[in-house]
C-alpha cells in the first residue's frame, strides 16, 4: 500500500470506525494516492496498525469491494481496481463534479442550435409551443472513455449560447457567469437499454444506461433548463446519503 496513505480515526465520533476507514480509503483512490493495481495490506496487518479488530477492518474492506473499488484475488490479495465514478444527487453539474474530484475530462459538442419547441418540450420549459429554445447535445469523456450523453434545452430568451465555449467549460458555469442562479431542481433517475446511436457514441455495447431527467428553476421559480442525460452504468453511479431524523 502507498507509503503516503495515512488513515486517522476519531474514536469519539458517532461515525462507525469501519466507515471512517472505508471513507478514507475511498478518498485515497479518488485522489490517486492508491492507483489501480495497488495492493492493500491484509486485514490483520491493517487492523493491527490501526488498533482495530479484524471484523471491523474486514467490514471496511468489504464496503469498497461492494462498491467495485477493491477486488480480492486468491493468491494475490486485495487490489485497487477502476471503480465507477460516483456522483452525489445534488444540484450540481457533471462537469463541476468531475472537476472537483480531479478527473480528466473532455467534452465534444455534438449539436448546438436554436429551434422551435414542440408541445412536449414547451411543457417542460413552461413555454408556449413554437417559442425558440437552445438545443444542446454533448458527449462527455473521462480518461478518454465515453461516459455520458448530455442533452439540454434552454429558453433562447434566457441566455445566449452562441459564443459559449462548452467544450472547455460546463453549462452551469456559463449560466453562473451570465448571472443566472439555479435554486432548485426536479430530478428523476432511471435506467434503459441503449439505442443504436447511444451504443455507438458511448461504446456501450449491451451495457444498460442510467438515465437522469432534470428540470432546474431559478430563485423566482422560472424554468432555466430541462435536461435528459444517459450514463454508462459500468462507469457511473448516483449516490444518495440517507439520514434518520
């Protein structure tokens, strides 16, 4: 295991010790301190080093095995593998989340044009049918691997996207620079089989796709954007933290 990895436990915290260990190992993997192929010390050695019981250490390791970030191999031990990109379900953009996690990303704009909204799209954006909207389709890559196909629609009267550099910056970043503040969003997450175009663009094969449909609103309750996106399920996952109140 990397000599630069340091795990600190707060034994007075209500957070279980196994979860503290798992969180710090997961962060080390995301930050590249532990790289794919790196070996993790065995449970006994780790438990002794941290002053933990073996079952506690085993539970911490199993948490990351279940997440697909570690793998146990007979005769080899426990190794880091390429885990899925995990995204908290919050009012943020994929671009911002990947940038914050230090992931190498790039974007290809497939389509950017003004068009008249049909009845379905007008209903999503709370416009009259026929009003002009921006239609933006982008393909997002992470580590040169296609990850997501992003489709967004925005009222033309709201913002000008004609000169926006959406291959090197995110849509929400452009909206912030234009003084547009997103306050709340309605979001639906699901799954689907890839259609022919999605299989080709995402190199998805028979991998199912995660779907996200989002309508975002500003402080005044006006619709800012409507998006319907798909993500490769073998590379991506949504995460929700549940709290007992």
